[in-house]
C-alpha cells in the first residue's frame, strides 16, 4: 500500500497524510464502529477528486482493498464516514459558499451548516431539513445521508431540497445531476456514452420494476434506508431526477463536489408550548392531540437529557456569550424549580409559527386548552428568544451524552426508528418491552411529530456481553417496525449498522434491486465499501469500537 500511496502523491495536489495519529483520529465517526484508514486525503479541488477516482479504478484489480470513503464533519451515526483504505476529508478545501439568494443555496459539500445559518437568516430564509447537529454537521453529510430535522414534519428530508449536484462517477469525470423531463432523459440516453448508459440502466431498472419499487417505499414521512429508487422516476409527472438517488447514497455511488439547494421562507414569529410529561404512558395520546393542531415542529427529549442539559449548561457559555448564557440558565432554573427535584419523564416542545406574535400565542393557548384534561404541566414560551434554552438542550442531546457520560458509551444502533404517529400508542409499549428485556438503559429524543425516535442505549460497547445484545435486539425490533409499516432509519441512513438488515426490511427482491443500483454505478466497489447494500453484520461486528471513549467530532 505504501507504493500505491507514493504513486498517488505524484498526481494529487492536496495533502495525503499517513501519520498514525491522523489515521487514528479519522478511524471514528459518531457510530459504534472503528476503521483505521491507510491514508487521509484532503483534495484541493474537483480535479483532485477526478484524478483520485481514475487512479483507484485503474489500480483496483491489483489492489482489491483499494477504495474511497468521502467524509466531512464525521457526525454520521451509522459508520458510513469511516473506511480502511483512502479516507477523503472534504472540509479543508471544499468549504466555499458560492451564493445564497432568497431562493437558492449554492455551496461545496464541506461547508458547515453553522456557517450557512447566518447567511440564510439574513435573507429571511432557511433549509427545512437541517438536523439537530446543525452546529457541527456539513451540507455534504446532510445530502449523503438524506438527513432530516426539526422542520421535516412540514418539509420532509434533504432530498426535497436538493436542486442540482455535481458528482464524480467511476469514470473519473464530473457530471451535473438535476431533474430531467422524459424528453431530456431520452436525449441523454441516446448519446450512448458513459453518462447515457448510467441513465439508461437506472431508468430501465425502475421502469421494469415500477410497481414493486413504489410499493416498497416505507409508509412514513421520512426514510433514509436503501436507495431512493421510488422517487427517481415518476410516470405521472414525467420527471426523472437522479438527485433523489444520489441523495442518501452515503458516497457509495460517486463523490459529490458541488450542491445547489432550494430555500424556503422563514416564519417571522415562532413560539413553543413546552409540555412536561410525568409518564411515557400518556405519550401516544398526547401526540395525537398535538398533531391535530398542526404544529410547525414537534420535538422532545427525556429526563436524562434534561438533567444533563441543566447540570452542564455551562458548556454552552462560549457559544452563547456570558450575557445570553446567564439569561437562559436563569430561565431553565425557573422551569425546573416547579418540579421540586422530580424531573418529568419527557419534555415535549411544540412549535407554532405565525405572521404576528398574537397569532403564535393564540395557537399555543388553544393547544394548551386542549391538553387541560391531562395531568401535565406546561410552559408557554411564546417568542423565539424564550424558546432558545429548550432548543439548545434538544439540539445538543447527543453531544451531552458523549461528553458528559463517562462510564458508558452512547451507542446508536436502534437510534432512528420511525413509524406513523397514529401507531405510537401500540408501537411504543412494545418497543419499551424489548428495551427492558435486554436491560438497555437508554435515552430518548427525537421528532415526535414524524414518529421518529432517537433511542440511544448507554452501553459498555467494548464489552462482549453488551455486544452480544445487538443482533437479538435488532431481530426483535425489525418485525415490530414492519408491523407498523415503518423504517429503521428516518434520517440516519444505513451505513454499517443498518445496511446488513436491508434484506429483512425490504425483502430479497427489492434488496436485489438496490444491489443492482450499486453495481450500475460502481461495479468494482471503489466507493465506500461495506456500507448499505455492501454491508455484512459479521464485518460490522468485527469493527466495533475497542473503547468507550467519546471522541469529539469537529
């Protein structure tokens, strides 16, 4: 491998690092896995990416393990941002925001969302698909995972915002990918070149299996499992949109170098009704009541997360500034005082939007009245400013677990279960029974309006006893999720943790269509192997983290 890396350095303008410290630093993402790369690469420009892909394709037969894993912030929870060959960090040089208008964001994939927020806020616009990790995630990771977030209740996942992509495919050339009419598709296919063949094969695969593919789509508001074949070709509209297939592909079909996304108007006024739930038994009924009032967002977290947020709120001091931090801390202290040391089991955040503060307040009060029959406490935080402390804790929930719980590891493997909210009264008790059966202390946060729960067990992940729980838990959860027509991944995707379960979730016929999709784009498996359709449970288990360290993600 040393010889091949030396040869690569001769044609690569960016940095190639083989130092052990760097390689170990990049052996983790936010998942339960570790893979030490042979080298970490920082491409300078798209020409570097094109040269790299061409080089790997030319040497793949001689070096079968040679592959490329793209990575940005490393916040991926499925193990998709690590690899044991060439790991490509896009954040160092692919970090330019080209433009932000009221309608469109044009950016490179390595740009952090925290750098985009001020630009869109100034325009009165937003991306409606930003995850809770917005302070550390990148646009490239959002597209790669088909991420969702607080606003997905209304707007869906990232796929709904992607307008155009530039992607380097296996031939080492960069292509523009965007929606095509059937006539435009026919023209592209008729060229008969590499790009035309990709389009032809994908179109024929979907057209020949159209009903099978459409029926395979999970019956939920958000899904990031499998390849998004069901949204790529629509007979009714006559639109063929390959961006839907690339979005959520986790770098397994090609490498994204440029991104254009739609923006939507940001509401001028927002406010929260904070619901303090003493027991989870009421959760399903309260969700039904809340959803009937059509909130803009509906989020929440549990008592463990709340306690961590209160106890360690000082970690936000640098980010917020002393004055803002002190104000928020005092506000939280006032909210906590009413419980006299007994925190509620769940904290639910129901956000409403409006053109005026009065409109927002009226919506909040109406919901509060509808909930008056339950034995629950509520707070009205009827401005964006007043809502901030609760959003701060919700968005930092996983970070708090990773940094402040030292004897256990926040272990995401059942972290993204999603079913329709109407099924929650039956689904949640059955899920809790599985969690209790395997004695898994776990925190719960998530997007309640989507029925999307982030359940994070706290485990000694390097312990063989705890590792032995992973497979049987998954085997019990899958039939439960299928019973309610849901998905294992609403927004965190497959990677190494859920990729092995694609056949169980979709059946062999649809799984083979996913595999065929992978091989249309990447028959030599040079792009991010051992993820999604190429994932195997034994391989994933062989690469479980060897320690419970909570590495910080940049």
